């Protein structure tokens, strides 16, 4: 992007433990490596054991090579004085299954590890319509709902490690184009892959505020962020059905130098997860390593509580009163107005504007292929065939629609290019030339990071 992304150096004790979802490539890879290089223990929670272990092996190799360098740079700072080996381990997590997510939660508890920071990094983007094994729209569950289940169950561990434990949600500036519509939250009435990605990122920011109200006196900080537009494999992985979208978007991003590399993309996540400046803070949304106001819709308390209520209903088979009491026992304020029912449409043109710069009316001039029902598409990633097809009409976009949708993607990814200059380390473009690995193969469901 051309921005100088700055965050401070930190030394982490060896027992300071981080869970990072989706770290076998892209932003998650660089985030995990940096934390471990500075002494922390990282649990890499991914779906693919093969890819995760290969990524860990590559991190160890790169780290040892960097330790051999005599003059630390932005790319290898921390390595020269860091541990002999990176303390990173793999644990199985498939966010597309709530049962698998519970297996991960139980396995983590059984290890007896503390938990100081939970970084919700994994996700998918722009996926064609499909349902998870639990019957939910895929981006809703993978990007948001399954992460919420982890948060609910592991909050006691975060409390035990407080003060200054943290929950970090890798959202996106795309949330500014999201809408909240409980009547169509699963895409049963209509579906557009770009809009529903935006919605899932909005839910992350909304849930940040809902969690903050419940954790006010816990010593747990809850943050969300936009990592920048990072060149990774997520666009390619999820637009395999289009011959137009990938070259058009990649061409635009490269031509106008919009992309950050994965190392630069990890900077804002690292600020949210590590910067001691924000000890004692909570409910902050970061962009380019600094707090930035999110869209006004994300701050609507009634909508936050309606989403919370709906989400708990979705998770009712995997939570009990003890789990809820561990989180909800500290709600300090509730909205005065009666909450709308799950069937009410909460989308409002007035609500979805954040000053003059945020136009979040997602219906204007668009053909969203309004249909009563859509079929499940096959998995957009590795040919997974876990969803049964129904004999209904599939929602498709024409190539003209896809080109038009590109305008939204590029608009959503237009971030502030002003230099961010704070105390600490400056990650300049020249410092990270050796990190230009945007072509690293990533598993879309295992790594959201810069794919936002």
C-alpha cells in the first residue's frame, strides 16, 4: 500500500500462549511466526494437518536462516535474540463443522495450557452459495459463528490469564458495506457472494461490542481489525467459477499498488494482539495499525443484541447455562427498546451509512438474483463434496454481474495510505521485499488474514 506500518517490539514469556486460527499461509503464517520468534507459544488451529505442519516446518527454516543474520531488519527483527526454535504446534480445527470446533475446544482444554490471546484469523471470502454440515451459510459459520463458539467456551481460560488477555477478530473494511437482515441472514431469500462476505465481516465487528459489554470487568480486551488488502490465494480459491473476476481484480490491485504483502498485512493483527499501549482497552477497531471508527451500523446496540440472541440460538446444541454465565454474567447495559424478533428485517438505509464516505446500501442498482430458494453449491475449495445437492435452481451471476461486482470489491479495499508513525518498529516496503510471497499457496478456509 505504500504505508509505513509501525508497531513496537515486545519480548514474550515462553508460557504466553496464543491460539491462531488459520495460519498455514498468508497473514496467519506471518502472524504466527512473528509471535513465536518473540518468545510466545502459538497453537496453529487449522483444518489441514498436512498444510499446517508443512507451514510450521517452513517457519522453522526461515527463522533459523534469519537468526544467522548479524544485523536485524524489519523482516528478521527478534530472530537474532529469540528462542532457539519456534514454539508452534498444530491442532485440528474445521470451522465448517460445529462438532469439529467443539472437538478442538475440548482438545485444547485437555492440554492444560493457559490462553492469553485468541486470534480469529481464519475465514473464506466471496464463496458461491453453500451450506455447512450444520445447515448454515458457509461464510456466516466459518468467518463468524464457529469463532464465537470458541470464544464462548474458552473465555474462562482468558479470564484466568487476565489482565490484558485479548480476543482479536480479523475482520475487513468490507464490513462498511455489510447489512444486517435477520430475515435473510442465511441467504435463503437471495444471495450475493460479495454482499454476504461483507455481512460476515460486519458480524465480527458487531460481536466485538456485544462481547465487550459482557466482559467489561474481566481484564479481557476485545478487538477487531482490517489488515489491508493482501495478495494471497483467497481470491483465486473462491472465484474458480469465473474467468473474469480473478484477472480483473488482480490486475487492478497490482496496477494501482493496492496490495500489501502478507508480512505487512500481519502488522495490524500484531498491534491488536501484542501492543502494550492498548492494555486495559477494549472494543477498538484497527486499520493500518491504529484505532479507527467502524461503520455506524456496527455500533447499533439493538442490532448487536439481536445478532447475539440469534447466534446463541444457532449454537444452542453446543452451549449450556454454565458457558453462558461465564460470558453473559457481566452485561452492564441492555438496549431500552424491545429487541426485534428473528424474522424482522433490521436492514435500514439510514443505519448503514457512516458519514458521507460510507455508502452501504447494498440493494441500489443491483441485480441480486432474487429467488425464494437456492441450491447448495459444491465446496469452493478443494473439491470437498460434503454437501448434498438439491434439485432446485442454482443462483448464478453473469459475467457482466461479476465485472460490476468488481467495483464493490475494489471500493471496499480502498484503505488509507497515509503513513502510520508510532513508537516502535517501522515496516517499510524495502524492509519487507524478501517477504513478497503473496503467491504462497493457502487453504482458503484455513487463512483469512489478508484475504479480507
